[in-house]
């Protein structure tokens, strides 16, 4: 395996989270309204996906899904154009524990939905009967199409799922031919070996760019947070609020956990800000008057400028240092 990929394998894992539930949508067609397709003008009539149930019926499930995706996005890096998410080791325990809690919440919401499915379906069909009169000359046809779109209760179970999968990074050394006949092997072995070589080469090439993107992403997040804090301080009625300072405190802790590459320069900048600016409370800044507030604002502005400048820099040297440090760790471990 390529050295950088070996190091990435030691520093974290790939994560994929899939949340599935019945969306309660039906795509209306012209035929459902008793019309020929050429009778429907897309400029004037919007068919498309319509809700079978009111939004609140699946709100609890949608909330769990959004929280799961937000958790993953906030604590991982997209790997190979989002094929999976890379979780640094320092974040793995916390992320998986929170995902397990969300999964428990998801199954609880699913069970509640299943228990209420019959009454929800009946109430929704009554609403559709009223609405159908405004959609078509043959309301019964519309209602029949809507009613047919509701799956039978026993089949709903398989429409729900909360799956968390962890993977190690690897490149294909060969593509198996064990289940093929000898004749098929002779025809396919060369093509499969070539495909394996190309896939391995692609992953190796993208490893360096992935690591560099992780560095840039964290630096850009630093600059964005500082800009948001400055805006809040300058436009908020309170001026300096403790919640605003706490955002940066939490971000510095988050940065250290996400900084698997070892971006010492950015981490040092953040620790300097923690020491010089965050040792004072919001009340201290408010009581310190314009001078204290100016010190805070100038410090945040400098950090934002530094983070932007670092984000624009070529991260090749940092990637190489990361690779060299990883190789030394392997040698010491050996």
C-alpha cells in the first residue's frame, strides 16, 4: 500500500451513514387527473411529487436524519468526492456514540409512526378527497391514485433503516475471479488486472490532494468563524456575548481533534488566541469598555486574516511532513 494510505489507515477510518424512511410522497401524473399527457402544460400546471401525509407525520424521522447528517458533516472530511467520510481517530468514539443514540431515537420515531399509520392514512385520504375536487373533473380517480400509493402496513418495515458502516482505506491489489469458469477467467483476467491497477493508482494520486483539502478546510473554517464572531459583536445589542466566545473555545477543541494531519502552525495560532483573548469573559470585555472590545476585535481579525492566508498556501510541505512523521511512527512501532 502507498505510504500515505498506510498512514491514513492508522489515523482514522471511513464512515458511511444511511438513514431511510418512507417519505410519504406520490408523483402525480397526467393520467391520475384523467388527462392525456399532452393536455398538461408544464408552464401552467405543477404535478411532480405531492405529500401523501402532512409534513408533521414524518417530522420526527426527518429530524433524526438531519441531525445524523449534520453530526457526520461536522466531524468528518469527505473522502474521494464524498464516496465516504473520513473520521479522525480522536473523533471516532464520540461520533459513533452519538450515532447510536440517534439510531435509538430513529427506531423509537419509526415505531410511533407505524403505530399511527392507519389513522394518519385515513385522515390524509379525507383531506385528499376534499382537495381532489379542485384538481380534476374526476376526483375519485385522483383519490384512487393517492390511496394506491399508500403501502400496506406490513410492508412498511423494510422501508426504514439506520445503517452505520465503518471501513478501512485500502486499494485493490487484484479483483477476484474465484467464481468464474476457467474460460471466463482467461477472457477477463487481463481486463480486471488493468482495472485494479487503475483504481489503485487513482486512490494513491488522490490521497495527497485529500490530505491537503483537509488542511485547507479547517483553516477556512477558522476564518469563517472569526468573521461570524466579528459580525455578531459589531451588530449585536449586547456587543460581546459569552455564547460568541464559547463558539471559538469549542472550535479550538474541535480543531485539535480534527487536526490528524498535524497543522501545527494553525493550531498554534488558535492556542495563542485562547491564551490571550479567551481567558477573559464577555462580562470582562463589556466592563473593559472600547479598549477591551477593540483588543478582541483586532485579535479575531488577525486570526481570520492569518487563517485565510494559510488556506491559500500550498499544503504540499505539510502533506510531506505528515507522510514522514507517519513513516517514523511505523518504524518505532515495528
